[in-house]
C-alpha cells in the first residue's frame, strides 16, 4: 500500500483535486468590471478615447472587395510568371499581352 501512494500516478491523481481550486492569479481577473469601469472613466477624463464608427453595408462591401482583390493579386502575378516561363521554354519570347495589363 505504501508503494502505491509514493508512485507518480498517485501524486497525479491527488493533484487533480487541487486543480478545482482557482489559482491566485486568476482570482484577480474574475471580477474586473470595477477595474474596467475605473480605467474607462480615467480614459474619458483624459480625453484619450478614440471615437469608432460602425461602417454601413455599402462601405463594408467595398472594403471586402478591396481585400479580395489584394488576395488575388499575388495569384495573378504567379500565374503570369508561370505562363511567361512556359512560353519562353517553347521559344516564344515576345507574345501578345506581355506588357502591363490594360485597365489595372
């Protein structure tokens, strides 16, 4: 019986009961509403807060379009380079459309 209690497994099972207790570092963060309210009031008094506006649907759609376009640009460049290297391998050095894209 003594051997079982001194094994690491027994200590591991014993430590499981202690894990239900809240550590001291977490207790200070549990009820932070008062601390947050004090911090926000300090920022308000110092005029250090920044006004934030929620964009309307049209603005958000335009931003999303810009994000998608920026995501597609590297793919387009990569494909253009692959195509030009393929054509160069087949001896076509100057092909139509080799210049900058029209309308970009």
